[in-house]
């Protein structure tokens, strides 16, 4: 979750299905909720990235959205399961539009990030890397790095 925020990914919670989450969490960004997620992790073993199905999110902005970002104007609440302990609720965007970014720069937030994990050596920017290697390969390498980090945390007794 920290890496998502560090890389400039803005995602909002669109579904909750976990003890400790409710309607008040829907439509808020993962950055706004990070403190609450950390607290739920300490109390209940909640996975802060939602990997256990605790929540689902929708990306509104990220460096790969080169020229525009998504803005949701209105949401519709859907109550899937009104369980008092762990309700399953979600919101559907009913009205949304795209807003142009002030300075389109698809890779500015990503510059230097690939070098941290040795992915982009020899490339000046994420854009150049993606043109050469392709998005799918980049995504698979990022996912592989995330899984490796999770394994390390578990081996260190943190999971």
C-alpha cells in the first residue's frame, strides 16, 4: 500500500466485506484509510492491501493515466449483505468524467523506482521502459517483486 501511494496511484474503496469496515469507508482513498487499515491489521490481522477480500478498490489516477484522471461525481450504494459485524457493501459510480491533468507526465512519479528493484537499468523513464519491454512484462515483474517482499515479511515473522 505504501508503494502504491509512493508511486502516485490514487484508488478509492468501492467495496467492503470485512469486520471493521462499513459504509463510511466507501468512496474514500486508500491513502485516507491507511491509518484505519493499519489499525485493523494490528487488531484483526486485516490485510492492508485487501488481499483477503476485505475490500475492493478502483483506480482514479496513476502515472500511467498520462493526460487525464477519473473523477466520480455520484455514487450509488448497494447493500449486498447487511451483516451487522461484517457487512458486504459496494458503491457503483453513476456519474463520472475525465479531467485533464495540469502537466501530463506519465512517468514522473515512477522515475527512479524501477532502479530500486533493478528492473529498469538502461532506461531513462518508465515510458521508455514500457515502450521497449511492454506493460505486461512490467506488471509481471512488479507483481513478482511484491510477492517476494510478502515472502520476506512472512519469513521475518511479520505475517
